[in-house]
C-alpha cells in the first residue's frame, strides 16, 4: 500500500512568476496582499502595509533593526519571505500600543532614556517583549543575551538593559 504524501505548507508550493496573493496576520489584523514570491517580510511590512517601525538597515540579518515577533518569537524580517509567514502571527512595534497607551516596555524605554537615534529601538523593544513574555524576572545577563542580536550604533546598551529590567519589574507588579 502506498500512502499519499502529507500536504505541503502553502509557502512550499511553487508560486510565480509574477505577483501572488497572500494573507498576512499583522498585529491581530488580517491583510490581503499581492507580492512577488521573492518579497521579504520586511518589504511587505514597510512597502505594502506601511508598518515603517520595522527598520531596514543591513538587509543581511546582522543588525536586528528589522526584528519582529513571528508566532511570539523574535525574527529578522529581512531574512524571511512574506509567503513563508502566511498563517502565522506577526507582531510589529506598532502593535504594542493599545488604546493610545504605550506598552510598559515602551514606557520604560522612554523613562530610562534607552535610545539615542532610535533606529534600533523597535527591534530592541520587541526582543525585550519576547524575553518578558517568557520570563517575568530576568537577570541582567538574560536581558543582555535577549538583545544581543540587536545592534545599537549609538551605544545605548546600559540604558536599554536598565529599561528592560524596569519594564520587567512594572509588569510583575501589574503596572
């Protein structure tokens, strides 16, 4: 007896040439797009959906400026094809603010002066969010490890680390 092979995920099915229709779930909203199969998640977010908080910098997965959360885990949006992200939950920096109120991590970054130019800040914040979603009382070393894939050219690391620990404390206390 022969068994049928399991159905391949939609992103493994050949698409193109030309644009292809995809649906992305970004910040709890579904979007229908038409993109080239080679379109990265970063390009889809910035160019098609206007989520410009996700920054383009190195375009090689070296700097972390394009960090988003994919199914709750930090990923570099410049290294993923948009079609690979169909059916998955994408969270960008724009999705953290609720009803006009900043997320506690964003508030802590402002209070701790955890940015200078701000270019790396969205990726840093999302990496910290992943850490705090999975560990409510991190050590300084754990914070440093969590943001180690996010480069800050201005050198604001001590304040970034302080902001993460401050946010963890506030979230634990329910503020």
